[in-house]
C-alpha cells in the first residue's frame, strides 16, 4: 500500500466572505456524515471536516494528493452551487498540510489569535469523524499531534492570557474585582455602541443589567430587548448604591457622575467596591472618582492602553508559539518517517529469511530427513523459526531506531541491497 | 535523623515559596504544578521531625517557645495546603505566608525548649494561641495579596499579579474567614493565659509583656468590630489586619526572647 499523503482543502476568514462561509457551514451533528462522504471520494482513504464560523476545511489522507484535491474542490463546489468557491479555496499537502492543522488547533490561524474555542472545535470534528468511521491511522496520528502542539502552545506561551477588546478588558477587570459576575448588577448609562458591547459582555458572564438614559423611553426600549430594568437618569444616585459596575457612554458634554455623587454612594455602600467604565468621549465621569477608596474608574484610554499591551504581549508569544509548532512538526515527520521507512523493509527482510530457511528445510525434510516423524518435524520447524527471529532481532531494532533519523532511509536501502529485497512501495504501517 | 528532617523541611518550604514567587513575577513556569507537592513533602518531613523528636528526645510540640514556634510553622504550612480547596489561584497565597512559617521554623532552633506542658488550661492556652496566630498569619498573607492586586487595579498597571492572584472579592472573603478563626482563638488564648499566669503566681510579674499581648488582642477585636459594622472594608481592613499581624509577630518575638 502506498504511503498516504495528508491533504487539506478549505477556506477561512482570510480567504472567503462570511456569506460564503455561512453557505458552506456544517452543523456539529452532521460533521460525521460529511466526513464519511468525503472519505468515499475517489482516492481518499480517511477524512475529517472542520467547520466553524470562521473556517470550513476538509483534511484527508489519500493515495494521490492531486486526485484528492480535485475531488475535494468538487465536494465544496457541490455544497455551494453558483458561488465562486474555487477562488476562495486553499490547498496544502503533506508537511504544509500538517503544519496548517497544527497552527489551526493552536489558534495561530484564528481571527483572534489565542482564542480558546478552536481547539475544542477541532476535537469535536475529530470525534465526529472517528465515530463515523472516517478516520484511519494517518489522520489520527496527525490530528493527535496537533492537539499536543496546541496544548504546548497554550501552556508554554502567554498567547491565551492577554485581552483583546475593550469589552473583554472590562470583563477581565470586573472578574478580577468581583470574582464571578453571576450575582452582580451592571448599570448601563447611555447607549453608545462600545458601551453596549461591554455591557453585553458583562451580562454574558451572568451579570444582571439595568439601563438608565436621559430619555426614559429609550431606556425602556434598550432594557426590553435585553431583559433589563429601565430607569430615568434622575435615579442615578440611588442606582449607584445598588449596582456593582457602571458602564457610561452618554452624549453629555459634562460629567454625568461626579465625585460628590460617588462619595455619597460609597458611604451607603459601606465600602463595597464599585467599578466604573467610562467609554464616552468627552468623558462622563469625573476622573477624581478614581481617588475614592473602593472605586475603580477606567476610561476609554485606559482600556485601549490595556488592549494594546495585551496585543503586543501576544506578539511576543507568537514567535514562541510558531517555534513550538516547528518542533512538533519535526517530531511528527520524524515519527512518520520511522513508521513508513522501517516497516516494509523489516517485513521484507523477515519474509526473505523465513522463506529461504523454509525452502532449505523443506528440501532436507524431503530428502535426508525423510524419516522424521511429525513431532520431530514440528520441533525442527519451531527451532528454525526461533533461530531466524533471534538472528533478525538486532537488525530489526537497528532499523527501527535509525528510521527516525536522517540515516534511516540510507540504512533501509543498504539492507534492501545487501539481501536483494524487492523495492518497497513506502507503505505506511497502521 | 531529626536534623536531616529539619533541613528537608526548611529546604522544601523555601523551594515551594520560591516557585510561587517566580510564578507571581510573571514567568511562564510549568514547574508551578510542583510547588504544592514540594510543600506537601515539607509538611510531611516537618510532622515526622516533630514526632520523632517527641518520641526520642521527649520534646513535646508545645514544650516551650521553640517547639511551639515549630508547631506554629507546621500549622501555617499545612493551612496553605488546605487553602487550595478554597478556589482557583488561591494556592499562590503561600508565597506570602511561607516566609513567616520558615522564619518561625528557623526561630524554633534558637529558642528555648521547656518541659512538657501540663494542665488542661495551659494546653488550651497554647493550642488556642497557635491556631489564632496561624489564622492571623494567613489573614496577613491574604492582605498582602489584596493590597498588591488592589494597587495594580487602582493604578491601572495590570501586571502578572493581576492575572495570577484570586479576585479582590475572594481575597476579602478569605481574609474575613481567617479572622473569624483567629479572633475567637486568640480570645481563648488570652483568657487562659491570664489564668495560667495567675496560677503560677506571675500575675504581677512581667506586666509589660502581658500588656503587649493584650494590646495586640485589642487591635484584632477592634478590627473585627469595624469590619462587622461595615466601617472598614477593602484596603483599609487589609492594612488593619497587617498592623495586627505585625503586633502579633512582635509579641511572639518578645515571648521567644524571654524563653
């Protein structure tokens, strides 16, 4: 059996618009069936389909890279009839395909580098393909190694530790002040887009939302769509005593929250901390509020400074992560060479010895040793087999250990030449 | 053997403390997972050492200030292991408590060992004080973590501590719980201490030492009252706890010096 090529054909946020990605989307419960369908394509032995909102990729192990690429392009074209899918597809084979899946699983190819979801999504795709019987040894080894690479990238670099948006920085800060946000109350002052995003992110962590606006009708409208309670802006002093986080983004040209209001609120709060996020420009909150004990005020500059810092931190980790991918790729290729290189040569060597000795034994048994009984014959055959195994133990071990090195191929060639073994077809052991 | 176990204990406490401190400084330390194991080894060595000393040399855990300091160090170290159950990231607080435990362990060498404690009141006095001081030291470790984290959040300089310490709220809760253990235990300790002193006829002797211990206890009680009333929370409460902890360590040092 010929050594299998690993091929990936797909598209992602880098190459295809969201409309096309939506068209090709495959729900989780259909991933297995899709993988099975791909595995049945001409020339394909094994398959796995990764489908997320940012990418749709088919990974296959095939006898011929070019044939499977053609089949996979057809597969994608059939799923999005009328769309120019072909222009958005990329294709990698062998080492480049393996590098690609390592980078994808490690979230180095993600829209937000370091995001944690992609590893889980690849694992789901793997499980679905495995359950559908579409996986084989080649993809299993490659994808398992991708999981190891991703795990190393997450644990050995700071790639997943930084925050990347104003909203996520606000959530991180609130979490580090209050712990879990499940029982916390967030007050949204105004209706700026960024403030809404931050409030939404906090609510997604379980916080309860209250909305206050200069226009009460607008507050009611905003609150209704978010399951929150609405208040007129005049309720602010009272609300400040009850909520834990305030997100401000009104269009006011003066401070909506001043030091005296905050001081009065903190007196009633008896020291309970208050986190204020002021995303408005011009600012809605007097900066001196941050001087009060237990009040933590972050304006848009503070938040964006933290976003930049987190992004630059990730930049440093990026190089480290790519290095880990390189190391894991080298190790994977080494193992693959060992698997593919030693197996057929060892099998041919054993077969050569066994058939030669058996032929000689048969000849002796039919001539000089003709008089031996069945028991003696069986004992003689067993002894000869044991002798062959013992003789071949050392060369087998040497071939296996050297196969993982650069000299592996040369050694296998020497053994094949020495014993006139037939040229192997570089088959891959299961 | 006792000496070997003592050295192993001191080394394990030091290594565990360094591992946590290195992690808190921001290093990506895969070895962090080993820190609790190293501390666990230290605690086991410590127990074995004190048990061996009791069995072979007859020095009981509370026989004088030296053995008491050693027991105190053991209780603090073991508390840090148990504290891991309180939630994620809590184990890093050991970085702030272990130096005190190590100091007490080393201090136990130079402090006097007396006879085996006798009398129920005296035993209650020593056990209660040990528990109270250990809980207060844990509260101080929590307070240090709180103040460092709070400073970063307030100053908007979010460093490694921001990502690696428990939340301010969690630290406040831990500090309050530790004080809930410390104050009743120290109260029992101070009452039984007076009873023991009176029985020994030392009621009028060395009054300034007892007065200092009393003043320390008053600091803790005032702190508890202010916290309970909600007058002190957060930074102020943590600074108060540290002040109480410092007074407590000074009291211990005075008693250790007296022998």
